[in-house]
C-alpha cells in the first residue's frame, strides 16, 4: 500500500503561505534532504516534472526558463478539459543563482488559470538551508498585481509543495484538483478583497 505524506512546515502556523506585504507571499517548508537532492527537484526538468511540470532551464544568470504546468494535466483529465487541453506555461529569466542554495527569477504567470492575464511579471525566490538531514525551503513570490493573483499563487504553490513533499518522501500525493479547489476556498477566507 502506498503511503500518503503531509507537508511538514517549519512551524504549525506556517503550514499555509502568508502574505508578507501587498502582492508578496512566502512559504516555509521543511523537506527531506539533502539540499542537493531538493535543488535537483527545483531545477532539473526530469525532477520538476514529478511535482510541477516539464520545462526548459538555462541555469545561468540571465538564462531563460519555461515551466509547462502539466503535472496535474497529465493526471486529471477534468483539469485538462477545463482548460481546453491547453497547458499553461510560465516564462522566466534567472536573476540570481547560487546552487544549491538560491534561485531567483522573473515569473510571467499570465498564462495560468485564475490570474489577471495582463502580462505582469512577478519574481520568485527559492532559498534552501540545510537543517540536519532536512532542508528548510523558503519561497518568496513578489510583484502580484492584485489579491486575486495573490490567492491563486497561494493555492497553486501550496498544492505543488504538498506534491513535492510527498514525492521527496516516496509517497503518493493527494488528488491534485480536489486539493487545489479546497485550498482556493481556504485562501479566499485568508486574503480578502479584490
């Protein structure tokens, strides 16, 4: 029987992403290490496909990256149907890179569901810090133009990090669409306004 893992936050109150400034969110998660292994899951397309999506990565400052958000599309036909079979793509440019500890890049997510689709570029930063045999993973996502995009990013990152945690533990993640819909409801309660 396959076990199902739950994401372990660093602190209970950080299980959910938090808004730390207008248009800026942060997640802090404790993941099974070592740090080099987690880095591979964040930057190697063969590994990113296991929790977020396939892509192309030019891992150098100024390098261009694409994330094809097809992880859930490949598992749940209902999601593919809702989006008329079109897989959203996120386009990025690497701003800072310090393997295996830091990756900062622009994040054009206007092709994704539930966003303003105005071509807004935000910035994401992955920070990895060894903590014994585990890794503290901090994601900061800045530059979202409104609360709708903020809520969508919170729900999306949350469910993807739950999948990542499960994969790193060799466990089966919860059904993606069901988890995502529940998180969308929860973040609507947590982040008010338009």
